[in-house]
C-alpha cells in the first residue's frame, strides 16, 4: 500500500465517530477526510468530498444506512464498509450487502474505548482491501443481478464429479447471488462453499440466498449429510471437512482447529478434505477475494487428479485468490463469472 486512502465516517454517535477517527489516523495509509451524523448529511458532504472508502452505520436518524446505500448507488457507486451493531441475526448487514456495500464489521455492543479499539486491526485491513475493489466489476454484478437469470436444465450427468467446492472472499456475497440462482433444484452434484464472513452471519446469508434460488441453500451443521441438489455454506468460525457416519454416509464435520489458519473456515482445509475423500472426483473453484486461501487446496485437488477452475480477472471484484492459483499453474481454466454456471454444467 503506497497511496493514502481517504475515508468518510458516517455514524450518529459523536463518540463512535471520534473513536473511529483515532483508530484510523494511527495508520499512515489512511486519512479521515470527513465525518457525518447520518446518511443525509453524508450525501450532502459527498457533493464536495471524494472518499475512497465510506464507513457507514446502519441505524441512524433522518436517513439510515440502507437508504443511503440505495440512493448513493443510484447516483454514483462508492466503496462502503458497514460498521454497525447488527441485530436480527445479521438481517440488516445482509440487506446492506445486497444493496451495494462491499464488506461489514460488527461494532462492539459495549462502546468502551477498549472494545472499540479491539476492531482496529480488522477494520484497517478491511479498508485497505476495499480500497482495491474494482467497482466496475462489482456493479456489473449488481446490474446483472437485477435481470431474470435463466436456470439451466440438467437432464443427465456424466458422473465426472462427486462434489463441487468453492472458495470465495471479498465480493463473494454478490458473486454468489449471481451464480447460485442459476442452478436447478435437481442439480446432481452437491456444492460446498467457503465464504470469508464474520461469525454469526452465514446462517442469515444462506437463508437470503436460498430465497433467491431453486436449489436448496443451507448453512453447514455438524453431522448433516452431503446431498445432491444442495448448496452448503460453511459456518463462519469453523473449518468444514468431510467425514463418514456409522452408515458410511458422507457428512459434514465442523471444527475450530487448526487455529493457525488466517481464515476460519479455510478453503485450503475444505479442498484438502474433499480431495482426500473423493480423489479425482472433485471440482474446485476459486473465485473473487484477497489473499491466497485456496492455493494449497487447489494443489491438493490437482495432485489427486481433480479439476480446478478460477474466476477470471475480467470479472473479479478483487483478483487475489484466483491470481495466486493461476500464477502457480494450478488452474485448468479461467472463467468469467457470467460463464461460470455454463462451464460447470458442461463439466458435470
């Protein structure tokens, strides 16, 4: 990171605005260029300010965060991170992502100095990642999501794969909202997804995605069977692997170990487990996101004879995770998001 990231803080609490500013000015790569008390005031400030990233509370008077996102995206897309105390199982945060926010972080319920500063490292990292987001690609997804997507029909499977595993991060909630609704309810191969998301939100996200999809979408639960016609989202905070029960059915196993992984759940862990159990009958897919999670997992899939796809740079919100897989020669094919469902259909 070499350029300074300009940040606008929007929160109805003067204390929170002050604390967030104190957190951010400690980084030499971040400059707070403005603070607003609500969405309406922020909208007026944006007539003169050009922030790189907006930190936005959701529950505010006059104009709340969701209304601000929808109105601002209609005017001019911005890179927005939600910083809010989100209740109702994360419903508002998921709605904010659907409206155009890029990421979110849970604001502590106890707004003490110590509790606010606990989110410092995570918040600064999210700001740096969000600043790299390609808005053109992100809002191309939003435009496409507004259209009625065709659900392709599966009349026969070649039987090439027993499982499809997907690793995805920044830009993932939006990309999955585009991809998953294209699969039919009788899709013959189970799909399992690692999505980097804070704890407590994957259940609500899975439920919202299920409402949009013909195929069944669930959050992973300990001991649940791996079934065709389902998409399973790994539960945030737990690694997801495969096991067998007493009846020799393949079931999900959730575990907080190993604890040395940067992300939990980790795509590396999921991909390795899938390749160890299903050998060459694994289709691994690495999509938009920052970092290298999935690189080791892709190597496991390839070493066991499976197939690896990566989302192309042309459609990635952040071409990070796919890039490291592409550059190490582990990808069999780079695919645009709008062609991903069709390519998967052809492979199965």
